[in-house]
C-alpha cells in the first residue's frame, strides 16, 4: 500500500494529513475554508484515494497561507506515498466537463515540478466561490507541484460559472492523477 | 444486463426502441431517413451496444419529428438502462477522426442535462437528412437522459465525414462513460445522482 502520514507546522498553520493512494476511503477534510474542503474532497473522490486532513490555525493566519501550506503538505504526502514510482502509468490526462465548463488536465509524474495554469480569461482570478477563488486555486497547484515534483498542465477550454470552473479543475486533477499514479498497464478509457 | 425497451406513440411518430448497453448486437435501425439510420448504426457500433429502433414518423411533413422523437426515446432508454449508475466510469472523452474531419466529444453522466454544440452543420443535406436536425437530436437526447454532452467539430470539409465523426465520437465517448470500471461504486461525491 502506498500510504503516508505528514505533520507539518509552518506560517501559523498546523497540518495533519493521511494519504493512501491504493484504497478508496472516507475523506475527512477540514481546512477552515469550506469551499477548499469541497475541492479537496472532490479531488480525492475522483482520484479514488483516501485522504484525511485537519488543520489547526492560529488567529492571524490568512487564506493565502492556509492554501499554500496545504498545497506543500499534499505535495509532500503524494511524493512520499509514490515512493520509487516503480511501474506507475506516469502520465495522466483528463477532459472534465461540468455543465457549461470544460477543463483539461495533463499530468506527468516526472520528478520535475512545473505548472501551466492557463485559464484563457475564462476564470477571473479574483472572483469568489465562497471564501475561495481562482488565485487561491493557482496558489494551491503551484505549491503542490513544487513539493511533489509533478508536471501539471491545467487549461480552461471554456466556462462561465466560477464554482463550476474551479470544481472542474479539481475533479480533472483527480481523474488525471488517478491515471498517472495507477500501477501497471491498463486499457485507456 | 443493462437494457431497456421504450414504446412511444404520439400523433407525429410511433417509436419502438430496444437498447442493451452490455452486449453488442445487430442494430436493426429503420427511421425512414437512410443517412440517420446509418449515423445511429455507427453510434451503436462504436458504443459497443445493441440498438434496435423503428420509427414511423410524419416524413410527409419533414424529418424533424422523427429525429427529435428518436432523440427523446434514446435518451429515455439510456437513462432507464443505466439505472442507478453504480460502477460506471461516468466520464467519457473522444477525439474521432473521419478522414479530414475531427470531432471532440466529452460526456459526463451527471444527471444534469446539458448540451454544448459547437459546429455549423445546419446547411448540410444528405438525401432526406437535414443537418439542422443534428442539434435537435442531441438536445432531445441530453434532456431525456440527464447527460452532459459537449460536441465540438474541430475541423472538416466533407459533409458526410463531419456528421459521421460527430456521431462516432459520441459512440466512443458514451462507451467509455457507461463502462463499468469500479464494481458497485456510485461515482458521485454527492452520494446520489
């Protein structure tokens, strides 16, 4: 089983995280930002993994720090759980529709951190979905690639609704990650 | 076996449709519009399903009612046959070329009807098939199946190739989305479709 536990304390954010890449489980996620909890839950659900995360926040901490620290912790956990990366599919790709929106996610578990975050002016970085927005989504993905060593391309093919667009990114990320992290050869769907 | 039978009769059309999502079949299809029969056979072939369909419609008016009502019946049959949707892959994606034409089809068996239809094939005529009705067909299908469907014709010149690539891509993407890939698991984080 590829699993790991991470404890991380930095910038006023204290994170406990458990990840199992090989078994679907209950995903208990509490970050202090409701919409971000929802995003990490749909990521874990579509990745078919078990992901538990809890945070203790000191009173001065802001959303930027929470999202960045969680991105770093998730990236570390993924990298550790993947281990030597033997026999993984390595590449993953997903076009993820959500009503009027279409997001495209491509992953290479390459050891080389790289993020392309091309929203093609469809996703306004400042427009809020709950206490979350496109800028925070980018912050999360950038922290994640840097600490996991994953090459990740996220594109918004088109879309209108902010909630749909951000959710399509996280779902597409989940599906593409599942393909990339899968062990052994499989028929492509 | 995920299968369904629909009989639908109105003053405009009389449709009998049988679908089996888990078994390839002969696909006996007769709507009175030859090119539409051909497109539906291609769809069923690439979806790897059985689709038997007869539609007796008011073709003396035009093909509109026959094609739209076939879309309604197919949508109803797909929805019934999918049932609880346990274990399905849910998402499907296909780039399908036919010679110089290429269509991109993306599906989410979401429970939410949505059609994004990006092409202009409305001026095309093949026999008694009117290209305007392609969108009508897919809109009726998504409305009654509760499926999110995006169809984008990326490029193409030949009328038949373009429309065939649309239906073929729909078949492959549908096959991927409807495939059972995770046992009894219900693939929605909401807990219900």
